[in-house]
């Protein structure tokens, strides 16, 4: 989270509302000048599955890498402080990972909300198409072990395509990537965004 304290409760409530109970939520405050710390600490006292960390501002890639390094779980889902996830996302994704251990990455359809409200059916994953444009939003789910193998996000990426760069490091042409048909990811549209 960087400077998103006003939206952070909605993001954290969407994690708390997961039907799958075995999660941990690593909240990383990337040196926010707003009251992110105050908001985050309220959630840490609400449920001990929330863990809070502060670090000096260094950008989204370094911050996500920091968060993954704090995690102890097998699966990772990055969630920006102003976005949300549907309550069945963890459950459905983990069921797929368990049934099909060859899966490398799972994503879903998207709901845009905020300044624009619409449902977006994301295309089925095709590796060759991924070479031309990013087909997968930033809150896809992957294994922590795979993340560490490829070195995580490139901390030199600052212009908003860090997810695409990471996925191209993570996925090989033969890897299995699954799109869930449900709308599990809520992407906030607002006037000022990175």
C-alpha cells in the first residue's frame, strides 16, 4: 500500500471475507505519507492473520518482493491497497492448484469499479499472445516457490508493466495457466492512478 489509506479497509475486508480460512495477509506500507499505518494497525488487532510492515518508499516491485519474503504461505496473491477480491477466490484457486499441480498461475475475470463500473471477461490465456500484451491482471495467484525461483519482480520497473515483466519470467510456453470463469478480481478505476 502506498498512500491508499482511504481504500485500504475495503481491500482488507475482501481478504477477511474469504471463505478459505487458511490465509495470512502481509500489509506492506511503502513509506506512505497518509495514515496507512494507523488504518493497517486496526486490522492487525482485528485478526492475527493480518501482519503489518513499514518500509521506506522504494516502489511497487521492491515492496511486493519484500511482502513475499515475509510470507510463509505456499501461494501468493498480490493485492494493491485500493483493489478487492471476491470471497471465493482463494477457495476456487487453491482447489485447482491441488487438483492440477502442474498449474503455474491462476487468474479470473475482472470487475471494474469506482469511476467506471463494468464486468470484463478476460481472454483465455495463450502464451504467444502474452508476448504482445499482458493478458493477466496483477492479482493472479502463483506459488511462492516459483516466485522465488525467478527472483520476483524486477525492482527497476517503475512504469506500471511490472506484472507483465514478472509473468514473462514466471511462465514458460509449456506451462499451464488457468482462468477461472468467475469475477474474482475488483480493479478500482480512479482519476489519479499509477
